[in-house]
């Protein structure tokens, strides 16, 4: 061993140093210091190479083949490195659908994502909520070939005995890795690093059809409190948490979806790798933090409550890097310094790629990648006009209209001959690709002409299945009230420009319900928050809700075509699934393909069934919103939407004026004409337009 105080030892041996110095030298000499680096990818969503299957072209902005270069660089800087994936890996692009649905993975075949986990030498991984989208059988087939631990500690087999004490984990809850490291003096050590994983308990709602009766999911924080002391007792020197869960600070609640903040408060946790929200922590230099400083959050050090934390975006656009200084104190390893940072593959401000794609990654999955490209290029029909989602949050939109049209067409066919056949069928759809956390390129843009499978996959990203609900007019209004949480409250008396979009409300929850007409009054507060909690009980943003031109009454009955995700998570209108009348096996995406094929040529023009309610104010109220710079080519000719400026985020700012309410003075009632009859032939007498009946009124006698 190379000793820091070797010179002092030599001097002491020669009798030239006082023995009193020896304890100090020996104490310092025994201190072992290790620099340890932890790398994270999360929410890759089958973006394994830098290729946008929806646009059918390479991209510089994301892809695990790009992240691989950052991993290589980070390892070259620090050999003591561990690499983890934090879930939502196997679903999200047509490549994921191809190996799950089109040419299903067979026993003995290695999933392309697992190939890359091996190639890039990942140390462990966990499952995200989207791992369950294709069902447990497929999930098991994917990971039975994995040569690395797949850990999760809060999903259990459903034994149906109602006794939580004997529940058995579905996955390996945690693993203690033995990692050989080299300290600052060049000496080798073996660190025991415990790795544990978690997923939101909401998987039981989101994938109810796949999971009900098979597994159960428990609270994240309670599960961590159960297992982390056990891991320490089994000799874990350090504990790394793979939390496929986001960051929220509003208070720990049972079965919380985004619980990562509270994991940092559990004793024994040394690092937390997060995800799920597709946001970034710590903030990249020069950007606005997704999670501002305060309440224990520190973007400068990348720590929450003193614990290093990373959330590296999505789709392989960023690598999470945590650097720990670990010292052996009294025979135990302890973290003495910690810092977290993110490294992007692309500079959005300058639109510059920061790394190349790794050819080894590309080659490893070349066959699956090329087969997917051929698959997505298969034609299904034609469209007479462009389909895009650039303005989907501010006006009725063709990218949603085609989805709702197809769903309505399908459900009406399915209900023929049933007791529900006579009820009106409505259809709910949301803009899946409307910027937001997906970035400035996250929009649908399909030109007029041929429609291929890649375009349909672009319109409908998720492998959802069709559901139909039977609801009342009252429930319909509440559904729309929640959906209207997409917008900020606008002050009609302000002359300053106001931002319209509530960026905390996911666009995939902004349901447009076709088949009725309605207005959204954004001067009112939202009645519900994004989690469907009532925050303003008396608020009413939905105005003039009508069906076939007549007001919707509370007791009216409707069928609404939707998807399994919405049907099983919307507790406002379908608590416990009480209103579900159809749970079809067919995917919404396949329904759209069949609808286009049957029609051959479609006209996807939006029918304008919703709009913003006129604002009561003295002057027009101008609001702003963000969209892609590409949206400029689709600006309305009437000038109602105006381009303002480009933004450092890559988005562009646009503005428009909300309609101004005008008081309409009612026309005075028309006076009936006085009859003209010959003398002696009086039949009726009127006074101020009112017929006077026979008899005496005051001094006037009528005969």
C-alpha cells in the first residue's frame, strides 16, 4: 500500500522524529477515501437510438445511443462508477410496439432494450409504470434474459387472502452489489452497495386490466421504511434508491404517486435516482429550475434534504451524474461529500449536438430498428388536409378530432343491438403531443396526403384500449370542469399580457369531448386540480354546455367513448368503474387505423365544438402560450393568433385576444296590430296591446 505518511515513517525509524507525533500520523494514515460516481438513465421509452420514428428521420435531441457517449465519458473521468436505469424503458415508440405486438418477442429472444442494458454494462435497473402496459407475461419475457438485477420493493403478488403480513414480492425487492473500487491512495476495497426500486402504486389504476387480481402495489415511503433498515442490517455500506417516482413537496400522503422527496428523509439513504415526471433535477445551467430552491431543495449541489438526487429528463436526452466522496470512519463507510449534475446530449439554446451517436449501440439493435422503420412506413389511407397539434391547447384541433371520430365510430358499432344503442355517443380525446415536458419538437405534424402507421402512432402514442362509459349530464359537466384545469385563471381587468396555459396540468388530461358544444370561461378559477381534488367548490368554468343545440340537463344520459387509462383513473365520473359499460380488447390506435382504412380518405377538420367564453371587460384581454416555432406556417389567416418571439427553451411565444363579451339589448316586444272593423261590429278591444274582456273596467265599459 502506498502510504501518505511513508516519509514520516522513515524519519521515525531513523530516530529523528519524536514518538508523540506517531498517533496523528497513524490516524491520518488509516483514513481511506473513495471517489464514487453513480450514473442514471430514466424514462428512455424505447428511444434506443437517435431516431424519431414519428417523423421517420434521425434526431440529435435524444436517444440512448447518444447517452451512451456521455456514459463513456463519465466512466473515463472516474473509474469507480455504477450505472442504473430507472424504468419506463420498454414502451413509448413504435419500436416498443413492434417487439410487443407486431412481431412479439419469443422465448429465448433478447429484447433490444435488454441487449443495450448488457452492452452498456448497467449494474441494475428498476421497472416504471409503463413496463406494465403490455401485461405481466410480456414483462416477464422481457426481463427473464436480463443478466443484471431488476429490483422493485412495492409490487407484490396478489394472494387474495387480505393478509398483508404474508405478501410475497413480485420482483426482487433489493440487491446488495459488491463493487470493487480504488481509493485515493490506489488501494482496492469492496463496497457493498444496496440498490432498491419503487414504482407509483397508481399502476393498479393505470393498468387495471393487466394487473387486477394478479399483483398489488403498496405505498412507496412505507415500503422504503420497511426494507432500508433491513438492507443496512445485511451489511450495505451505501444505499441507492431507484425511484420511478417524481418530486412533490406538498406533504406525504398514502400511496403518493410522486414520493421521491420523502425518500430523501429516510435515514440510511445515500442517493435517490428519480424519474417519471420527465423533468430535470438539478436544473441545467442557464435554465429555469423545474424544482426551485427551498424546502430542502438545492439546485446548485443537486441535493434534496442533503441527499444527492437526479432526474435526467426522458428519452435518453440527459444523463444523471452523482459524485460521492466516501470515507471509512471507525470501520464504516460514510458519505462525506456529495454533488449531483445533469449532462445533456443536445444544447437547446444553440441547437447544437453535444455528442455523436454510439455506433456499437446502433449495430446491436440494427435488425429491430430497420424492421420498425419498414413497419411504420406502411400506408393506411389519405388525408385531405394537414393534421397538427401546434394549437391544440387553445382551439379545437384536427389531431384530436380524428381520434374522437374514430372512437365514436367504433363504439357505435360495438353497441348496436345492445340496450345502449339508442343513447347518444360522445367521444373524449386529448392532445398527447402538445409540447410541455416533451419539449419544443413534441408536436404532431402530418402533411396532407398519404397517412402511414407512423402517423397514426404519432397521433396516438399509447397502447391504450377502448372503453365506453355511461354517464349523466351532471357527470359530463364535472368531467369538463376537471379538464378545464389546463388553463390559468385570467384577470379580465389586467392590461398586461397573461400566460394562459397551466404547465403543471398534463396535456394528456385535457379532454375534449366531441358531440356536445361548450365554452370555457378562464376568468373563473379552476374547480379541480390536476389530481382531481376539488379546490374551488363554487367555480364553474364550463358554460353553454349543449347537445344538439339544447342545454345539457343534469339527468341526461350519454355514452362516452374513451380509453382504459381515463376510464380507470377518472374518479370524478367513474369511481370504482361504476359507469363502465364497455372494456374492449382493441387498442385505440388500431381503431384509428381501421377507421382510416374503411374511409380511405378522411377530412380531419376540427368541428369547433369548444371555444373560450367571451370575457366581460372594457378592453380585449391578451393571453400568451408556447408552441413550436414550426407553428408559424399554420397561423390562421384572420390574424387571431400572432407569433411573438423565439424563446431560449426552443419554444416560441404566441399570443391571441380572448373574445370580448358584448351586451345584447333585447328587442322590445312587438305590439299586436289594432283590428279595424266596421262601426257597430266591434269584436275586441285592446289597451296597450292587452285584450280587454267584456265588463266594466273603471269608467270604461266593454261590450
